[in-house]
C-alpha cells in the first residue's frame, strides 16, 4: 500500500517534524523516506533518513522548485536485486537506493515541453522497469508514454520518442537511443487501453510490456528536426532510418508507428513508395 503525506501527525512523536512516507529496516538500519515539515506548513526537500542505533543521518535530494506534496506517494520495490524506495510526485519520480544510501536525480518526463493537467489526481502512472531494470517507462497525462535510461541514477536520460498521433490513444511509441559507441537501440511500448483512470479522462494507468525492435544497430543519424508529438498536431506515421553497409551502401529501415514494427530492405522500399 502507498503511504502519503497526510500521516504527519501520527509520525511526529517518532521523528519530530519529519513526515515519513515509507519505512524499511535492513541489516540493523532503519530507512525512512519523507520530507521535513518546516514553518508555515512549508516542506523541505525529499530526504532519506538513515537511523542506526542512536545516530540519525539525513541524505537530501535537491529541493524541488514546485513540489506537489499532496500528490506524493512512495512504495518499496526491488531493482537489480536490491531494495529501493520509489517516490512518485505529481510530475516527477525519484529512486532512492537503500543499499548505497543515495537519491537519484529527478526523473521528470518532457522537460522543456509544455504539457500538464489541472486535475487533482496524479499525472504520472503506468510504470514498468525494462531490460534488467535499466529502463523506466511510464505515462504522463497530456504527454503520453515516456522512457528513461536509468542505468546511471545520477544522470537519468529520457529517450527521444516518436509516435503517429497527437495525444495518447493507445498507439505505439518508439524510443531511439544512441549508445556510447555510436550504435543505436530502438524499443517500443504503448498504453494499455483496458486500464483507465477513474479520476482523469483519457488517462491510462498501465503500459504494455516494452520490447526491442533492434539493439546495437549501426545506423546513420536520423535526419530532420525531432518534433515532439505533444507540440506537433500532424506527426509522421513512420520513422526512416538507414543501416550502415559496406562501400557506403545504405539500407532503409522503417519503423511503422501505426503498428509498432520494424520493416527492412525491399519491404521498407515498398512501404516508402506507397507514402504520399
């Protein structure tokens, strides 16, 4: 069960003015995640409190400019076989690593993109961890499905995405990632339209299991300017890529954004010939 920030009073006798969202005991230490209740009902930054015998150590995340504390919740999860607190705010999430006693950088989809929802309900949901917990996918209201590479919690990276519709209608979302060696990974997921929020219209609460379309592929840098489908009312229905071949040969790869599939070679050429 999620705990929430309305439980301050019941915890004050234990933690003074520290509001506990979740607690876990491991190897003689008690871990608590929450925020300090300051004067005038203001709150401090997200905090991991480590209690060992008579010693209390607070590990603080950077202060959120606009923390949505009424929406915040936390749960205990396992990543890479170790315990984490997964803290879900209205527009962002954090992963709190109990083994190494550190808080991830802020994970917020669509930074720099104007989107949002005025509902009092939460606006991020449908989370899944993918490929040995190296990726986090989810859904944001008025933004759609997102994907982060979270292999480095100090620098979580949102993957560029492509989709064939303005707004989330349950269609596939394609995510493209360039690796350090210049190769590319491509994966696809979509909202599960059978699971909808009872509080927010047209907001799905689950994502279908992500799958790779390709990994470590030697591709040319995609041409053209990337346009986020939130801001583009007529996004393209496919993504055109080119595989690097010998002697400068370029083989077309097409990601069909209507079906969420990869088409190569002659089939890709026939697909492109049919486009207006």
